[in-house]
């Protein structure tokens, strides 16, 4: 491993954090900080719980960002997202809260998150949050998640 990369979780057995607040998010240096490019993380099986009923909620998250000096350390990101499975929060709070915490960590040039939540009570909820402006000349593809259509 690169001696300039200091992580506490990578390559080690780590327990799943009991809450997002306990999760340790880590970053690593961007080896191409002089270049604008989009990195994408997709979590198609994101889970949290309804803060009122305690019922599970499921979402397909798509995270796009143009890094500056830092990249996500992906194991810590995975553990952070997994920590929501016992966390009670509404869809909007989960999606925007994840986005804000990740932006605070990385200070990217641009960031967006799409939370495509599966229906509960017959209503799907999609939540989108963006920070910054996409740098000129950078291609950010569509997030590729179709609107929910049910069986029809």
C-alpha cells in the first residue's frame, strides 16, 4: 500500500457501524487532482428504516462527483452506507444528509446524489441533491435509473 495513504479500515476486519454518526468515513489522495473527471458510486440495495413505523425502506443511490484533492476510500463509504440499515430517517433526510456528509469530507469540485426510493404505500419518492456546478467540458452521464413504473 502507498505509504501516503492512511486508512484505519482498509485491509482489516471492521464491524458495521451501528449508526451513520458512528461511521468513520475516510479519504485518499486523488492522483489526478489536475484533471476534471466524474467518479460514480452506485448502491442499488441501500436500506434504512422509517422513523415512524420502523418498516424498512429501500433505495437505489447514485453518487457522482468531480474530485479535487481527495477520493472516497470505498470500503469506508460502503460501511457508512450500510450503517443506515438500522437508522430511522425519512427519504429526503437520508439522501441529502449523505450528500452533505460526503461533500464535507471531500470538498469536491462538484457533487450530486440521486436517491431512487422504492414505493411504500404505493408512492415512490426520488430525492436529488447537488453541490457546486459541473466544471465546463466535463461529461456527467444520466444516472441511468428509470422512473418507477410498477408492473404496468
